[in-house]
C-alpha cells in the first residue's frame, strides 16, 4: 500500500487577486458551507466555489451560504469572504472553508459583486479598494 498526497489542480479556477492585502489572512475563521444554498451555474460553474465569494451565515444551521440581500434566512447579512476555492462534487452536502472577516478586498476582482447593503454590513471590518 502506498500513501500519497493527492492534490487537485485549480489553476484558472481561483483568482486570489481579490485580496487587497495579506492583512486578516492570519486570523481567518473556519466555516462550514452548506452546498445546497449555492447555485451550480452561478456560484460554482467550474466545480469550485471560488475564493472571494461573499458569504452570509444561515441562522437556523450556523452554516454559511452565498450572501443575498433578499434572503430571509440570515444570508441577507454579509459576514465575510471565502478565502480560497473549495471543490464541489455531486451529492456533497457540506464543505469546509475559511472566511476573511476583516481586511482589504479589491472590489472589481470579486467573483460576485457586493451591493451597498453588504458593504454596510461589513463596514469597519472590510475595506473595499
């Protein structure tokens, strides 16, 4: 039996240029992503949730899904941004990840735009540049 480290190539899927600085990366928080809250064609068309995805916390489960100002389940409040890409496979229920809750974000480089309500939610913690 051979034990090998398996890596998954994600070149071309993730673009970390949304990070405005390294500030905040040393204090990211672990999160559980509820895959059913995300839409394949919108949030992971290439099989990966990209870094920089805006996240909200689902009140009932404590898990995270895509920020959506029109939601009524807790995701209407922007909490932070997914730090790196997470692969999504068929039938997957949850995925682990890390969330950036303070630092600088290059707004034009985010995979999904954040509206003014979301910016207000993270004011004082996230600076959009």
